[in-house]
C-alpha cells in the first residue's frame, strides 16, 4: 500500500488517535502494540515511515530504533519517536540512535500530521539530480547512496538530507535555523539542538567530515571548499 505507516504503540487511545488523524490524510496505518513484534513487522513490511513509542512491552523503543538503523534494508526508513518524557536527554538519545524526529505526549493532531508530511515529503526520491562530491565523499541523490571511496555509508533519511544540503552549499555558512527549516520543514516544532546531534552523527559515520564539516561559532555549519 502507498504511504504505508507502521505505528508501534501500546497505548490504545494514542494508537487510535494516530490512526484517526493519519487515515484522514490518506495514509495506510498498521498498528503493533508489542516492541518485539513491532521490530519484526518493520523488517518484514519495510514501511514508508515508522512511528515508534519509547516505552513498550517486549522491547523498548530505543532498542528497536538501534536495531532498525543497523539493518541495511530498514536503515533509511524515516522514524518518529514518541515519548511521554519531556526531558531533553531522552530526545537526544533517540536522535543519536537514529530517530529522524520526536513527539512528546500529549501532542496535537496538527503537529503529528505536520511532522509526518514533512518526513514523507522529504523522503521522496528526485527524478534527476547530479552526484555531489567532496574529496572521497560522493552522494548520489537518485540512488540515495553515500560513499567514502568505494565503501557505502548507511545514513538515516534526515542525515542524508542534511549532508546533501551542506554539499550543495560548499563554502557557505548555513545557520542552524536555515538547516532546520530546509531539512525538517517550516512546520517543524523542534529545536536547533536537533541539528547539532545530526551533525555529530555525520562526523562519526563519515570520518573525512571531521575536518571538512566546520562549526561556525554562534551561526551554524559549513563544508569547506576543497583545496
């Protein structure tokens, strides 16, 4: 089914709210209430997007997120993490494990739909686009592949989009607000800390970026021009 979303959530009222809101927007929804079965369904179905609760029976959301991101066939599926905790540390851990976005319960239907639309829209592959390069790094928007020389690097949907934007603007400083609005969308409700977490993950996964991806104090980030 097109626009298929897998929801892994054990609170019945929350699951019903998500189904109601997103089915009205034309999305197909599958709901699983157990963490272990949710991981199995994610690998089996390979949905277009996953909405994942943090606290689940069987296996918690952080562990599911980690396992989804280490499986090549599911590593790039956009993932929104749900949490009843409003603490920044919980959100940062989720982002560091590969979540593309997060929602803190209770959330509004409008906010949920906006986040889903943003992730689904930005995960569509372009029909044509040039390959981007910096040193040994190549990014192919059509194949949705990033490589260091011959070695492929597995990135999440947001990591890929963030790197693509930075590579398109080599030598230019992009503020955190510009990065947030362009990659996450103007309807994103999060903070610029999200950018910092994703930049750190890019540097970890792509060692050449340790020198090439520069933090510009009080402004944002840039990939320096090649010598």
